[in-house]
C-alpha cells in the first residue's frame, strides 16, 4: 500500500510539474516566488522542509549503507522528486 501511494504521488506530482514547466519553464517556476512576500514565504518553507528531509535521508542512507549524494543532488535540482524516488528505491525492512 505504501509503495502504491508513493507511485501515485510521484505520477500526479510529475504531471503537475510537467504542466508548470510547459507554462513557465524551469527558472520561471522560481521567478514566481520572488514576486511577492507570499511567494517568498512558500519558497522558504519548501527549502526548510527539503533540508529537513535531506537530514533524514543522510541518517537513513548511512544506516542502510546507501550513497546519499545522488539523492542530495536530485533533491537540489528536482525538489521533492529526489526524496520520493529515494523512498521508492529504499530497501524494504
């Protein structure tokens, strides 16, 4: 069940991201967050949340013997896609 929820989330979020990229481009998505204080708050909130997830990934990868750096790079470049795919490829315990 958990794996199916991750896949559904990844597919739906991927579709939303594709629409946003078509309409605004990669840098255009970020540009919108610098136009208002509300946008800046959302971008800051996302940054804080992803840093917390990266700290968790660091500890989880260390405990399971995985290399965390590809997932860090994916998170920095692709946002939530990095942690979502990390969770999908995480060994079952």
